């Protein structure tokens, strides 16, 4: 079983704070996707991981600074009981005013013309919040998704909740840190971890493909860490 780096008491306090914040924001949130998201209570940290509905999420962005850079696309898929529900796959390019740099196009293969045909940030965030309600977000390297989703909520609603997150990178980092042996940080890249768990190559830098790849990696991690079926949300929460 994977042990969280945060002590049980502080983690419990954090979740109490999340629940209090959820109730407070719900009272003043405008009608719509954010209010609907906030209407659903936080999942208990003692819930077995196999009983939790998870949403694997990935963002493609123009850069790493959520206050300056823009969301380019969002992909997500549902995961529960070690099964990926491919009929829940979602992928959407976002229409932004930002002019794409050549480096963006090379990495993400999203062109200005494709971007112009995309949906608005509001529509995409609403779809994500609707899908995320009552679930826990699963990502690889949480800083991007957490910061960009928080920034988007502030831009659209003037407020943003705290999103409970499972991070496949953090799960593996905890395991490596426990060995107390130096390791190359590149080992924590999504593609390298998938190779380590003998998962097939995937098409990187596509939001939906990376979301599915992250879901598969988490399944592989849990196949080793949750053999007794006793792993709970507490054990894997970021």
C-alpha cells in the first residue's frame, strides 16, 4: 500500500478545509457548471480506490505559466475499478486569441486554423466540471492541470475550488524516494514510466491520448500497490 507523504491528521484537516470551502463557495457560486460541481460533497479519503470514480485529465497549453499562457486543448476519460470507459472519451481544442508559436505547433500539432474552429474556454471548462463532479482528478504532473484549471475558474467565475488530485508522477516519486537512492528525474516522465511498466508507446502531446496513457499507468501502478484491495484514496491523494 502506498503511504501519503502528508500525515493523517494534516490530510484530514486539509479535507475538512476543502469541504468547508466547497460549502462556502457553493452558496455564492453563479448558477451553472461550477455551482453544480460544488453541489457534490468531497469523497471520503477512506474510500477504497476501486470504489472511486476517477477522471483522467490532460491539458495541452501554450506554456507553463497559467497567468500568462493559454489552454490549447483538454482531454479526459473515466476510470473505475481498473477499467477505462472509452465511451466517455472527450477531446476539445479551445479557441483562443493567442497567436501560436512555431514551437507550440511542433509539440502539440494544433494549428491556428484548428484553434479558430475550437470551442470557447467557457464551454470546455463547463464540460470538464460536469464530468469531474463527484470524481477525483487523475493527472501526470499535477502542477499544469491544477494551475490552469484554477486560473480558468477565476477568469470565468471569479472563484476556484481546491481539486482533489491523484498524480501518477507523485505516486512513483514517493516510491523512489523511499529507496533513499539517487535517481534521474527523467525516470518520472510519463513515457519513461509507461516503458518501465511495460506499457505500449502512445501518441504524446495529445490531450486525450495523454489522459488515456495516464489512466493506463495508474492501473499498472495499482496492479502492484493494491493487490490486497485495501488501498484507499488517502494512500494515493496528492
